[in-house]
């Protein structure tokens, strides 16, 4: 269960941390689950959140743990399709 005091808005000035915290809040995933997947301690994870120093691979792993997929599509191929942003985080 996510700590009710844990808010994504705390990290608005650090886009990577904001994205990670938003993914966790939206999915109801806690820090311990994410830390286990990333093979890092809770202290290291908290430091990365505070500094905003997540790598792209870290963010992909967090998204996977939270049940999301990050994908890139060429803009031309998306023009004639239905909107696809329901479960995609950019």
C-alpha cells in the first residue's frame, strides 16, 4: 500500500522522479516492490528519487513493475489510428 503522504507533486521539479512516483501512485505499487525489481536498497531508491537520477532503463523497469509499457511510435504511423495514450507514459 502506498503511503498516503507520498505525493508525486513533491517531485514536479525533477521530471524523472515525478514520472516514477506517478507510476507508483497510479498503480498502487509500493517502494519495496520497485526496489526488489531494480535490485537496489530502499535508501538508494530514495536518493535517486530525491536527486532525479533514474536511468531510462530504471524507468522502464519501474513501468513494468507497475503494469505499464513505455513505447515509441513513429508519428506518421499514428495519424490514422485511434488514440493510444490510455496506458502509455511519455
